C-alpha cells in the first residue's frame, strides 16, 4: 500500500512516499537510511484522505527522534 509520510511542526511537510506491506501503528518507529546511519521517526498519527478519483490514501505524521 502506498503511504505518504509527513513531518514538521504541524505535520504538513511531505517527507516521502513509500510502499508498505503493513501499516505502521502509532507509537512505532520508522528508521530511514540517512547516509551511513539511521534517522528514527516516531509515528504520531494516522489518517486517510480521499483522492479526487475516490480512492483513499493513507497518511502518517512522524517526529524525528534521532
């Protein structure tokens, strides 16, 4: 499933889009390769928004906890 991952003070800055076989849950961490080390992002919230074509897109808000 395609997931949009947002960060920032208000959780509205798109960090990346990724494909997941599972949906990360609130409280879990995502580790992203940051060029020789990993940056750890804490999942704060999950929501779904509807695309103009009627499909729903999963969105996550994360905070860097490096």
